[in-house]
């Protein structure tokens, strides 16, 4: 018996379903080598490349398709666009879609559903979604319940509550029965502005339609109550979630803890946090991070440090958020040993620092008067392409000058000057106040040139300083 393309497709899908990505690619490569690919082969392969986070490979394979009619086959295009959306490459998705349209693609509802999913995290996602809906209508296609669900989610994520309500009503008017996803999306839109009365009416509508609220629905309602300051209702709902087995992870507790802490009820937040721990709910660090930050904001720095140490003793793994939170707790109590331990852990876990990490360390080293480490951290931050905090670096620059490190202060000035298009006039004045008394007149001359270039000082001053500098060097 000879293997047919459809047999190879079955093998391809098998390895995709069991997540054997290396074998999947070998099977596809063999099929490609033996000219045994068809539309289903490409569609399946792109789908699994999306799941394996290998969008670059998908684009490479698509680029190798020579036959234009195959390139614009709707199932292949849908699969590739879906791969890009899953990998967060929304901008690339829409550029490729435009190319596909120019090449002759006739999109279907699934195409638009995929593209709309890509609007979720776009900055102007709602406007882009409206363009797609207008295009969909112009092609004579009718919106289905999936399209409506995605639209509701887009409205919720971009804070278009009234529009979400209008689409939900239109969904019903057109004879579609809302499902739990539609209800949870509208409920999420209500949670943004804490429209708890509307949320409660929606819950009544949901139950009257014969649906039973699931975990997502109830947690979203908890978010509505918590953000709205209805803490008693939120606590009652949390009890309901516990009874239903929907509070086995920390998410529901975190929503209430965060709202209580931000509402100034830090000790009530602590009680809920302790109840969560007492019930053996596993925390990945989110609840600890919320509580440590809340205690820090409230001025309870020793308590924040104690909680950071508790998490450290119980957990071997960290993410960047929890590392930054713990680092700040240790820095604010001048616990140098723990700070160094966190930095070592960051290296061991191969976690890259962000702006928060760098700024926390810079402030700490500066307050501890370890100016050479503050300076080295600024250099590291600048080298790795992070945007320097002008206010913080300006403060460090002055302190470096006062501590007898004028050259390092000038270096910080230059890093700020080259990392931003313009800096405030006071920064130039501050560095001049460091350089001139230190006798670094050549460096001061450079600063004056910058000021004259931006018309912040008369050019005559540049001439005077140049003459003075030359005389100083000759004497």
C-alpha cells in the first residue's frame, strides 16, 4: 500500500494533537519534500504552529507556497491569520490580511471572527473592529453569535459599555440566544465602571433564560461588587464561590483583597488574605504581591518585609512582578542581604529586569549612599535600552556630584541627553553646577554648546567660556 496525502494529514494531525512539535515539523517537511501537500495539510500545520508559538515558521511556509490560488484559499488564510493572532502579532495579521485581499481572498465569517479576536489588545481595537464589521456587511455576510460574542469582548476590553449593551440587544433581536460567553463579556463591561445594578439585572436575565452561572460569570460579578465598594455583597458572593468549588485558586480572593486594600481597608484585606491561607488555597504570588504592596503603601514596611520573607520561604519560583514586589519590600527596610538574594534569584531564574527593577535598585543604592552601585545600575539600565527616569536620574546626578564623582555625574547627564529628544533646562544647569566647581571646563563647554543650540543661552556665553577654557588649559 502507498501512503496518500489524506493518510499523511491524519498522521500530521495526530502529532499536532499530542503536542509533538518536533515530529510534526518532520512529517510536514517529508510531505513537502515528496509533493504530498494539499489545502488541509497547510491549514492543519498552521493551526499547530500557532499552538506551538512558532508564527515565524508559519509565515516562512506560507511564503514558500507558489500557487496563487492556494495562497488565497480561505481555510489556509484563516488558519495562518489565527496562528498570528494567537501569538499576539495583531499588526502583522492585518498587514497580511490586506495582502491576501489584494491577492484575491474571499473572506468568510470565520475570517472576520479571527480578525476581530486580533482587535482585543490593539490600542485602537474598537475602531478597527468597526471597520471590519462594515466590511463584513458590505460583502453581504450576516453576523452570527460568535461574531457578536467577540464584539462584546472587544467593547468590554476597550470600555465601550453602551455599545456592548446595544450589541447584546441586537443579538437578541436577531433571534440569537445569548450564551455564557455573551453574558460574561457584557458583565465584564459593567465591571469596568462598577455598574452593579445593571450587573444584577443581567444576572436575573441569565438565570431566567435557563442558564446556570459558571465560575467566570460569578468571578466577574465579584469584580463588579468589589470595584463598586460593595464589600459585604462581595464577601457573600465569595462564600458562594467557595461552596460551589469555584474558589480553589487565589483569583477570587485576590479581587476582593485588592479592592479592600485600595479602598483603605487594609486590615480587612489582611483578614481575607489570612482566611485564604488558612483554607489552604495555593498562591502563585499574586495575593502576596497585592498584600505586600498594600502594606508598603500604608507605611507598614516591616510587615511587608515579613510577608515577602514568608513567600520566599514557601516558594522556589518567582515571576517578575513578585520579584519586584519583594525587592521593593527589602530595599525599603535596608535589608541588603535579602536584596542581594533577590538579585541572585533573578539571575538563577533567568528573569530579565524591567524599569521597575532598575528604578527600585537605583533608589535603594542612592539612599544607602552606595553611589558607585547606583551609577553602575543606571549604566546597565541605559545599556539594555530602558528609558531613564529623568527626575530620579537628575537627583542621582546631583548626589554623585556632591559625593565627589563629577565625571560619573556628567556621564549620567549624557545618558539622559541621548535617551530623550529634549531634557528640561534645569538639568543642564544642575550639571554645570557640578562641572565648573570641579574644574571640568571642557565638559562644561559641551553643556553650554547644547544650551546655545536649543537657544536657552546666548551664543556670546559660549565664546566667553571657550576663551576661559583655553586660558585655563594654557596656564
